[in-house]
C-alpha cells in the first residue's frame, strides 16, 4: 500500500546505503551480533514508507528501539520535533553520536527497552508534544515482548510503526477464521488497529536475515473495541482458548476453568453465549470472546 505523508529527503550524510553502511562497519571494526538482531537497513524507499506511516511533524515525537547505526533515526530527525532512541549495545553509541551530529533534537539513551521505565522516559523527553509514535526496526527475537510492553503500559502513543518478521506481522493483523489468527492477534487488536504497510525483502539488509520482513502500523485506539469488566480475565480466557489449537473451545476451557465434576456446566454456558462448544478458538471474534469472558466471570471462574 502507499500511505501519503512525509517523504524522506536523501542527504549526503545518510547512512542507509550499502557503501556507507559497510564503510561505517569497517571504520569502527564492528562485529555484528546475531544475538541482538543486528541487521542494518540499506534501502531509502523502505525508510520513506516507514516514516510516512508514522505521520510525524515538528510538534510530534518519535521513540526508536534499537537504532543500530542510525539509518532510520536520521530520517525520523528530519521530520519529528524530538527523537529519542534506546540502544542496548554500548558499542554503537559513538557511531550514533557521529550519525546524529547534525540533529541536536535527536538523542540516544543506553538501555534495555524491556527494563526501561517508559512512562518516566516519556515525561523527560516528550513533554508538551502533540503526539508520540514508536518507530523501529525491531529485533525478531523480542518483537512480541516489546510490543506488549508498549501497549500494556498505556503510554500516550499515536502509532507504533515497526518492521518485524513478516510471519509475526501476519499474525498481528489476522482476522478470525484464518490460520494466523490467535491470542497475539486479539491482544494487538484490542489495543490497536493494525495495517500492513509494505513487505520488506531480506535483500535490503546488511547482513541479510534468513526471513522476509514487513512494516506494520498499529494505530493505537483511544478505547478498546469491546467492553470487558476484567481485562486480565478476558485475556486469560483468550489464552486458554488457544492452548491447543486443534482442540475444541469446550475442551480447552474445561481444562483451564472447570473440574471433572462441574465441566458439564460449560456446555450450557457456551450455548448461553450463542457459541457452539465444538468450535475452535480461532473462529471466535473479539466480541464473542468478550461475551464469553463476561459469562465465565459471572459463573465464578478465575
């Protein structure tokens, strides 16, 4: 898809080219770590699509996770009023200092995003802005924990625009009744409206990863699409429904919430929710999960 908005203006100091990226790696004798998911983007067209999807402006901020050598950070700094990048690899800090020297409103903090006090970070760096978006090329191995931390901490976010493994993006955007639909789909869609921006081939990275990527925009909802009395219990029901995908909803829920003595009550409860016990979790809409969790909670399930 083609999202209208801000376009990247390529300048001489940009690092997102094969030659410049390799030059920086060689200059700093940088050995890239697979354990940190270090694959650097070298395609300006993909960068343009990412920053356009974020809908940035001079009165808005951007939080980047894992900036690497700063290819995306530079483009964010050309459009956003304030940019903050969180980088776990201390070796990259001096490189980022050079890359971002022309952009005094862009800063880098050394830390692990999963251990960072994000509300405090927002208070320190993004106070007074009209909106903030997370924009990042996320390491594949911790994509889901990062996304869920961003959503569960109820940060004042407009968009989360991330490049992630294509398979995970498909799961986040999946609809009921499809093979990719599961607990991750519901968790993301409870908080956001997902929209696939573009597919990213592995050939536009140095070094090349083993899989293709995708850019997805998660537009953060002001209110969830369904009303539930207990959000934690709602997600407990969702998780239980997908414990064994090949099992029926009845069997999965019986194993989690009922004893042998009272599991016969579950069939009546499901019928009361207008849900056939023989269905599988992957066929239920979010509205049906909300109705089901409400009924299970009223029944005394925990």
